[in-house]
C-alpha cells in the first residue's frame, strides 16, 4: 500500500496477489484439516456401529443358547439340540404355555390362569421354542429363525463359526458333531467376523484372525474395517 502526499493510494497488484496466495494457502490447509477430521470421525463412527451391532447380536444369541434344552419339571417336552454344524445351530426349549396345560403351575389352587403363561407346558409348539442361528453367506447376514419366522439380527458378517464342547467320549471339541452326540453338547464357542458397511478409501487392514477351532480367517486389504468377537456359551440345561 502506498501513501503519497497524505493520501492512501490502495494496494498494489503485487500486494493483492500475495494476499490472495496467502489466503489460498490458509484455506487449503483449513480444508485439509477439516476433511481429515471428518473422515476420521466417519470411520470411527462406522467402527463403533459395527462393534455395537455385533455385541448386541451376540448378547441375544448367548441369552437363547444358554436355554437350549430347557424342560418343564417333568421332562415331558423332549427339548434339546436338533442341528449342530459349524455355521448353524438349531435347538428347542420349553419356556412358555403354562396357561393352557391343565396344571396348577403357580400353586394357587387354580389351573390355566393367564399369569401362568411364563411356565413351561411340556410341549415345544409355542413361539421361540424351536430356534436356530445361522450364517447366510450369500447375504452376509446372521439370521435368527423361530419356527416359520426368519429375522436378520446383524448384517455385514464375513464369517461365523460354532465350536462345540462335548461331554463323554472323544472328540470332545468339534465344529461338526454327529447327530448321535447332540445330547452330549455342553457348551458352544461362537466366533464372528464382521466388517463396516462402507469402504474407507486408502485404508488397509490386511491380516487374519484365528478361531478357537484353529481356522484362520484372512482379512483382505479392501478398505473395510473388520472386527472379530469370540465368546463361549455354556448350555446349562443340557445333560440334566
């Protein structure tokens, strides 16, 4: 800026160009920081959503698997394991229906009351008494089946494994017990590998995860973020 005879003449062209250049650099840096922070936030949000969805699904599975083989006090229902493979576990349990079994379940002198619905009835025909969990490899989903109902409990699943602990003769640990050994199942180890819903351009997580059975699941460098969870469920009603 020039001052001549007490008058301000304004900015020169060079000064304006330098100012514009400086502002451009500042704007570029600001945008880069903002873009980086936004990208990091979105990536972490995806990871949190994936972990939360997976934990909720596993918690649901654990709650029901613990009840596999649940019987009424007289063992009339014949509940137990129906199918056990590395990616599908089907079982039955008798947990409701007491309001129509002609038995005084709550000991108040009256049978078949509405408040006896939470008592087992010696049958396996009520809702959520024939259940299965399985991996839909085509849709990359974890499914929960109850009778004719199919529910998706979590999506973006890459792998699922059921690993069974058996009582009695060998093998004591297997992913595919014989049908004659279903009654010997005492616990199930569940391993799940999930990924985020969207890819993160430029991100790489190449590696692998190993399940309790010794199977290795490779993780490709495809821009997705992967999360692995594993837990053991004791089937406390089996073998009673």
